[in-house]
C-alpha cells in the first residue's frame, strides 16, 4: 500500500543541457531549488530544497517514457519530443496517459525543413519528386510531408542531421532551428517552417489522480512562474 510519504513525494524528470539550464530559473520562481549541479555530479537523482520533490536527470527523448511508466510523476520536455512520442498534434493529452497542461515558453525554437543552398526544393516539390529526408524527427516529418502530399524516403539519424545533404545522403533535413547559425555554417537554407517548438510540462495522469494536491500545487507554481518570467 502506498505510504503517506510516497503519496507526497513528487519526482520530476528533466533533461540535461539546454532545457535543464532554462528550467532552473523557472523551478526557482516556483520555489524549487535543485541542490546539486548535474554537470558536475554523477548522481542521476538530485535532491531539492523541497523535501518532497526530487529531480531525475535523463535524456530528453526519455522524459516522456519516464513519465508514462511512472518512473517520474511529471517532466519537462520539448513539444518535438512529445510529438515523436505519440502526442497528437494540437492535443493536450495522449493515448500514453500523459497530460500536458502547460506550455512553459522555454527552449523556444522551430522545426524546419532545410536543404543545400543550391538545391531547388520548390521545383522538386512541384515536379512531384521523391525526396530523401534525413531526420531525428521521423513522426513529425512523416506527418508534415504527408499533409503536403510530398513523397519522401525518411532516413533516421540521431544527431548532426546537417551533414546528410552535404555528403549526398539526403536532399533535405528536418531539424530544430534556433538562431539559424548551424544551418548557415553548413551552407543550408530553411525552406519550410513546420511549427514553433517550446518546452511543455508533462504529467502522468494516474499520478495526478493519486497525488492531486502536491501535483496541482507544482502545476500552479509553474503557471505563476511562467507568467512572471514571461513579463
Ligand atoms: P541554431 O544554430 O541556433 O539554429 O541551433 C541549431 C542547433 O541546435 C541544431 O543542431 C538543433 O538541433 C539544436 N537546437 C536548437 N534549438 C534547440 C532546442 N530548443 N532544444 C534542443 N536542441 C536545439
């Protein structure tokens, strides 16, 4: 039987790197301070100043999985990751038992199609050519090109997508773009803006029922902090 302590303990899954750094001020504004630095510590479970809140540091793509299977009650990850995990476009819930109540407005970027500067994308689309597209975001790319009626062969990569057109492996890539500097440095140009991306709070729906009060308190604190930081 769950004890009072386990019903009060909230586990929050975060990913290392950019999202983590942008999450810290938001956590602080919500009254939660992580007591260890994940870049220095080898620990994967970090304590916070709130005795009932602990933080897991996992890979960005694993955040929805930890939350779905109850390893974490809630997490923070990009809309890109959630869509790849099966969240419906435009939806706030998914078949995976995940609830995404808040857009935290952090780690903002866009997901785009880019090609080599000398590749005539518009002409290739007009001709009805079959395009080779390299991406980590196969679900988003499949949905996007299907909605445009463009036939594509998707090549799954796990990083450095920019390389694929340069070495002749793909006609196009689908990747996250923030400043556009990475594309520019590799002589690639953005030809389609698929959608804007930002990080979302994601909550396990079963945990929300079991631990209503502490989870609602954190959602409300994040909502307040997002508003405060956005101003
Ligand atoms: P930029 O050169 O600023 O356009 O950044 C592009 C590179 O950073 C690409 O390799 C992206 O995959 C990565 N990137 C940009 N924004 C994000 C984000 N919000 N989350 C994770 N990776 C990102």
